[in-house]
């Protein structure tokens, strides 16, 4: 079953990468890649499983624990 899609800035903020405002700025600055592609739209929606190959500031994202 696919997870519910939520805004990228909210997903990253919930994972502890900063406040939504700081994460928003980081995304707009090109610090987030998903599947090798730079994402510049903080409001773009993703399901948590879409972030398996995501990077934040050059580092892989922490694993997302299931709810």
C-alpha cells in the first residue's frame, strides 16, 4: 500500500531536518535531491517511500520509520 503524499518541506521538517521555514529555504537553495534530481519546489508532494534515494545537503536522508 502506498503512503499518503505530503509536501516535501513538511516531510523533511517532520524528520528533524529543521523547521518548515528552514527546510523551505534549503529546498529553494537546491540542497535536496530525490532520485538524483534537484528538487526546488518545497510544496511538491511525495509519499515517504519516494524518499528512499533522497539526499539533503549531500547526505542520504535518515531512514523513515513506519507508523
